[in-house]
C-alpha cells in the first residue's frame, strides 16, 4: 500500500487509487486532522507519522485529530503499538483527539490510550463523533483544507510498494513470511524517522545489499536490477555499471559515464539542505533512471 502521488484532494493513495489517509489542516484553530479509510495497517502508521513529522518541521506544532470513522478493518500488531508508545510523541504537549465510532478501531484506540497513559503519563481523548472532537478542541467553524502529498511522502510510499512487489515476485507464498518481511521493512523505515541510521561504511554497501536488508526472506543482488541509461539508452544490469565506493557510492553507465544511482548514508548528509531520494535502511538512494526490479519498477527519484 503506497502513496502514488498527490490527488486533487491531497490524499495519499495506492497505485490502484485506493485512499490510505488524508492530512487536513485548519489554520484558524491550528488543528491537523488525519482521516483514515478502509483497512488500517502498519504501513498507514509509519507513512503517516513521517508525513506529520515533516509537516511539524515546516509549520510547527499543532493540535491533532485522528478520524477513524471510515475504517472498516484493523491489521496492526501489538508489537508496533507498544514500541510506538515508548517513543517520543510527534506532537509533544499538544491535545490530541481520536474519533472512533465503531469497533475494531474503537477497541484498538482504547488500548493505545492506555499504553500512552502508562508510558508517557498522558493520553489522547477518545470520542465517538467528529462533533465531540470539535467541541473538545473549541472549534466552532471547522475549515479543514487538504494538505498536498509532498514528494518525500510519495517516495516513501512508492518504495514500500516496490519492496512488497519484489517479495511477491520472489515466490514467498507463506503469509507468515510475508508478514514478517513487511514488519521488518516498516520497522526500518520507522527507525530512519525516530532513531536515525546505524553507522555503516558506505564503501561496503551496494544497492542490492540495501534491498536485501529490508527483504528479510528474499535476497536481491545488483545483477537482479536492470537500468536503462537516460543519456545513451544503453540497458544493462546494475552489476555491469561502473561502481565507485567512497563517501558516496555511485553507479555510472559503462558506455557514457552518466551517473545512474548514488548511495549516501543519512548520517553523512549535510544538515541543510538534505539531499532528496528514497530513504532505505539508513541510506538516501538517488536514482536518475527507473530501476527494473523483480516484480516492480522503482521510479527515478530525480526529475
């Protein structure tokens, strides 16, 4: 499940157009609302948390509403709930209201509230209707406007979908194995947001290594990844590209020298401006061409 691009309403959606969540902001009351739809899964939590953290970095702290009114199914592990409640809040010191009219979303959020009360000493207010939420936040005339999905959120979602497609293409028929892989992938994406990357020597890392790190039950090598050079149109496996390891690890076209992929450890990036690209296992991956992976295509990260 992944945000594929900003829709006119600012919803994060999958390649099939299925809406996952929508961020809206009421500037007059300074309240950020998350509307969730359909099945609520762990990918929603990780991707939404990162999107909210980016909003706060740009606009500052805000009060919050989580609206579960349209959630029909919940598939979230207790492991994730406990781990997330142990981490610092994204909106510290701000009032948060959860709207959950029905089970299973209501039952899930009762558990979340209890864990947050125990771990943080404060819990969100749980109500049944948006009207109650507005009343609790003293919002007399709601004026929520959709927030456009930014490029970083879109890349996070695209990468999540590509990793899932690779796993399916590798023939992992076991649902239990697929679930373990998905949770490992989401934990690593979450780690980049909340804890930062572990120190890694970039000179020893290949793009295939990074993919294999997050695909717990599958192994991917550079020979499994194919790229077409945008300059000379030469097509070859990534393993045949010129490989230069150093502070930045780069792959260049063997025919014309065009740089196709750059790997840079997050800890090595300058404080500002931060390079744009896919965040994967503590690295920023910048690609100037689409990468053909088993079962999926990873779109180029640079326009």
